[in-house]
């Protein structure tokens, strides 16, 4: 399973409580659309750090990083390399 798919699955199963009724595209705005709130962002960050063995620095915690599934997956892949 690739990074993008794992992130999307986590968001849909652990953050969005919709019983599968909401679709999530890679470029959907996560923060502006209300898909993720501040608590969801912290849960997502913890998931990313634990699942991909990365550590987020203060400068990584920008709205641009958490803007979309696409931007999150690019950030994770960069941190892993």
C-alpha cells in the first residue's frame, strides 16, 4: 500500500466519521473544507510519525503541508528519504 493510500484510509477511517459516505480526492483541501480540525491534525501527525518512522519538525507544521492528501504524501516521502 502506498503512502497516499495509507494517509487517505486513515483520514476516512479514523478522522472522518461518515460510515464511508464521503469521498476524498488527493487534492481536496483538508483544513479549509473542515475534513480535518485541530484534533484531527494531531491524530494524523501522530499516525504519520508512527507509521512511517518520521519526525515532524516545527517548520514542517505548516498549512501547506497538511493542505491535501497529495501534499501530505509528498512531505512523508521527503522525510523518509
